[in-house]
């Protein structure tokens, strides 16, 4: 249900999950301006489709996003520089959020910025962060062929930073570098924070991560 592909996926300010954000006073044109960041040519994974799946999943799960959660999801990958120091993309995205939110309730803006920062380490520091983080990690639970495709998309974003000429060797190097993060997630009591997240995503995500770690092991 959460990974059905749409023939012509469209995400703009009219998405039903964004109603609370528009209701809080965030202009529709601003939504579309922010979404344009996700169309940058260097993005293969952190793109508009990633956001669309997250907002679609919120609706499919019956989760009613708050304006704060909508704002955080909209901006969480607005700045994406491959190879940037851990946390810096999220910090810059949170700063960009403040640029675009003049006139909005400051408590909503401050809370949304904090949620964006939480996506750097995938640690929920508030109740509202839990659903945001679960949606951000939902692709880990995709069917194996889609999980592998997503992995190749992340690799494509990083490929120019890997000084290995052979693509297959570079992919193997990249896959091995992801193992500590995957193992860190597996070592948690649960990868997902919310009950719906654990119910729908936990088992397939663990299976995908275990398979990815096994495949990355030296022969």
C-alpha cells in the first residue's frame, strides 16, 4: 500500500497532507517554491518523489500531520549537498525553513526546525518527531527490488565523491560504508518510533538491512 507507484506522481501544495500547513498561514506558492529544491539535477534519491511517498504514507496510515510536522517534512531535505559533514544539510535546511516562514507562529517554526535537526541522527527528541522520523525511514521497508533501487539512487548521488574508477568496485565500497549505520538501526529495540510504523515497516526493514549487511560482507 505504501510503495505503490503512481504513473504520473505529482506533489504540490494541493496534496491533502499539506492542508494543516496551509491552514496555519503558509502560502501555497511557498510550498511549490520549496518543492523546487527537490528537483535539483544532482538528486536521485532525496527528491520530490521521496517527499510524495512520505505524504502519501501519512494519509494511507490515517495519520493527521500537524502544521509543525508538515513544515518539517517539507524542509527536511530541502538542502542536500552530497558529502557534506553529518548534520550540516539538516542544519542548513532548518535555517532555510526560517527564511521561508516569516509571519508564521514562532512556536511552530521553532518546533519544525528542531524536527528537521532530528532527522540527522534519526533520534526523536519530541513526540511530534516520531512520525516524521518513521516516514523518513519508511523506504527501508520497501520490497527488496525497490530497496535495492533506492540504494543505487543514494549511490548515484555520492558516486562523484568516490575516487574509484570501476563502478562495481565503487558500489561495493559505498555499500560497505553504509553497514555501520544499518547495524546501528538494527541494534535499536525498534527502528520505528510509532505503533503504525512498527506494525507496517519494522519486519521488512529489518530483513532488508540484514540482507544488505550480508551482501556487503567480504567474499
